[in-house]
């Protein structure tokens, strides 16, 4: 096989630079010999380099060349990957930078999605795992090895089983305690991948191991509260870990209570006992009717909908048994607050009492919706909350804070039972506004909620209504219709100007973490799209002359989005990802050619789809255009409706005052 590979070297090297050809040839020197007798092959066919520096430079160039899909296709077609890396007994005996660039080349080649991950042997997995398990390993080698293990787990259920046997959480934890954020990011990514691919019955077991190893506190101390700012990729991995952790609650959330299950009924008895400081009476104490009447009275005070058999209240899914779990946690760990809420409401008039049981069930359901319990992590989200990493029972503590908020808001609104849904809407708004501020701890979250009283929410709502005031009179509507075309033309020019500035797009595949970029921008005369690959993310605009490829706007036939895009119809890990689908668009030209995009965010997606549609003379229909239209139209309307009678408006702006002779003064803004 090696000799056949070498025979095809001319074809592989065709069209490559001299340096790239040298890289390929030197890389061949690392390929395994199929038999000992192959050492007698002519030395010209076994190209060697005596200089380690030359080998290092060659491997570095090979790692860069592997990013090119044409080169990768030819290399892979000649079985280059399996010859060089997969036969573990013959794995190149290189270390340090040589090994780092070898692994980098492998990662880049695999990232094209040409070769299936299932083709790799257990021996190869053991070799890669050994680099991760070593206590002292080169940082670059460790990063590449972790990236390979993550891709194996995410792309093959069979490989997940094999990787899980080679890597333990205990072996990964030390990498989080270091100072290199990239290594920490890759480590959390591997943990997330193992968590995501684990069978449902093993996820709770894995969560228990993570708790035993104090993963949460290690991440809090070494990552979240470290001196280094958290980059986007780390934020994404923390978000994924947060989602996967909360998804462990899904089983309880979707489990109905069995009204005949005595163990489950005992939890309700425990809630009654803690609230009213009563012990369970023996069966022979008093008549059955008297006991039933007493239980019914207490269950009504506890705020259950079904006073006779409150177990029925927990047959609704979601939130199922999760609501009962939260109530019991609150009663046991915040006993004073629990007793106060129950007794406060039981002493009010019936119509003014805040039903604790019903509130807890609906609040648990709301919190599950806010935290999206049961949903898979989004591909492009970075929305993690530091406060959820500050406590081992963060969801339960989150509930305890929010149930006290609900009771407080109920009193501030002077609500009755008919106002229950209104109170829940206000509480949801309070929670969402507090979460938007990204509190660092649960105490800080609680403090933020204290500042978002019902009165404050009313002020915020009134302010927002005034800013969004819509005039409905006929003359005003006619003025709006007259102004709209001017505003739309202004938006169109802004979109085209943004396309002229250009955008850097990331090349995304099944391995999310990428270092590949390409840039696209519109020519100043709006006639040509210039685009090309980049080595790294640019700082500022990229000149037209550095972008190798061109696409005349006149050749564009259509712009398609979402699942209609050719790259979203291809098989791959991205196909089913809703977030990526919402950011995908393609430019179709000639008969079957297309230029595929995945926008970095929703804003850029709207800018580019609007701009391309404007170039084709089509309507701009994005949410961003609607938002801009509403904002600009509102501003223009308010300006035109100002009472300016007998007020002279200057033709030129007022002059800028001269700078003061010195700055030895203080202005108190208060």
C-alpha cells in the first residue's frame, strides 16, 4: 500500500507549491512500512530528511495544506490517513511539536467529513487517550487529542462506548485545574460529549460521579471566577453543560404521580407535618370522617386544587413529580420561609390567599420553560448563568427564591384567585429581567429581584408603551404611508453599505470548534461579490484584491434560506440543528452552482439576506428590517409631529465651543 501511495505522489503534488510538495514527501517518511522487507526499497522512494527542523516545517505546512478540501480529498483517496495515523502499532514515533502538527493535520483532514469516524481501531483510540491521561503533556498535543476524542464521541455511538472505557472523569478533572483556557474548553467539551451521548440510564450515574469529583466547584473556581475573561467557545461549553445538567430533571418533570403510591403520598404528608407541626395520627385515633375532614382542611390551607386527594394535582405533566420534589426541598431546607408562606395565606380571606400548592406546580412548569428543560443545547448559544454553578442544587434553590418572589408579588398586587394568571405573568417578567442581568450568585439574583417589585414592573411597562406608542388616527396613518418608502430606501442603502464592508464567516462542520474562516464582501459598484478563504479571523475589513474568487451579481439566480439550502440538505450533524438552519442561506448561480453561507449570528443573517434580496430587486422581509422600519418610522413621525410653530430652526448646526484653557474643574452630575 505504501509503494502504491508513493507511486501516486506526482498526482498528489501536482499544482502544489515546492514547499507543499516537500511537506508531502517528508510526511511520507513517517508512513509505516508494510513489511520489514520494504526497507530494501530504493532510497529515492523513501524520502527522508535528516534535519528535525525540516521535518517540523514540513509537518507544519502539511497541517496548513490539509485545510484545503482538494488536497484533503486526494490525500484521503490514497488512504493517507489510515496509513499514517490509524494503524496504531506503526503510529509515528514523534513527540512535542512534531506530534502536535501530525495531530493537527489529522484533525483538519477529518474535519472535511470525507472519512467516517467508525473506521478507526481501538488501538488508535487508546493511543490518543494515552496523551490525555498523561499528567505532563504538551499543551498543543493535549488540545488536539481532546478535540479528536470529542469528535469521536459526537460522531459515532460505537466510538462513544470505546472512548468512555479509556477516559474517566477523574483523568479529565486535572486539566480543568490548569491555567490554559483552551485546554479547559476542550476538556469541558469532552465531558459534554460523553454526557450527551450517554444512554439515559447512565446519565444520572455520570452526574453522580461529576458531583463526587466536585466538577461544579472546580469549574467555578478555575474557570468562571478566574482572572481571565471567558471567550465565546468556553461560554458555549458552559452553556451546554448547564443545559445537560438541567435536562437530568426531565425524567421527574415527565413523571406523573401515582395517587395510589404510598411512598409518594408520604411526601404530601411530610409537607403537611412541617407546615402545621402535626404528627401522623394512628389509624385508631378518631373517626375516619374526622380525619378526612382534618386532612381536607389542611390541604386547602396548603393551596392544593384537589383538597381531598392532592396527589391528583401532580398528575399534570409537565411538571409532574418535579413540582413535589421542589416543594419538599423548600419545606426541608427553608423551613421558616415555608411555614411563614403557608400560615400567612391560610390566615387571609379565601379570595386573597396565594395557593402555595398550585403556585408551586405552575412555577415549576414556568422555570422548566425558562431554562428549556428537556431541549437539546443550541449550536450557537453562549447563554450560561454563573449563578447556577454556585450550588449543587441550583434548580431547587432557584425555585425557593422564585416561590418567595411569587408570594411577595401576590401581596403587592393585592391579587385574588381570579388574578392567578396575571400574577404568574408578572413573576415571569421579573425572573426574565433579573436573569438578563447575569447575576454571579443566587444571592445576587435574589437582590436583583428585590429591586424589581410590582410597582417597578409597572413603571417599566409604562415607559416601554410610551416608546412604542402607535398613532391610529387617519391623518397620522396617511403620513406613515407617505414616509415608509423613504425609510425603506434608507434601510436598503444601509444593507448594501454593510455588504460592501463585508463579513467574516466561519466554516462549520460536525466538529463545532473551528479555526477556518472565509470572507465575503460586495464591490463598491454593487456588481461583484468578492470572497475567499482566510488563515485567521481578520481585524477589520479585508481588501478586495486579497479575495481570490468573484461572483458577478448579474449571474445570481436566487437566494434560498434554511432547509432549502444545498448544504442543509446534505447528510451531516448539522442537518437537524434548528439554530444552524435559521442562520443558513445560499446564493444560487448558473445552472447548479451555489455559494453557501452560515451567518455568525441572526443580525448578520438578516443583513445579508436583506442585502442580497435588495440586489435582486426583491422585497426585504427579515425581522431586522421590520424592527428598523418601526424604530426609524417612529422617530421620523415624532420629529414631524413636533409643535414647531413660531420656532425658528437654524439651517446650520451650532458651533462647537472652544476647549477650556484648563481642566482644573469638577462637574457633579448629581
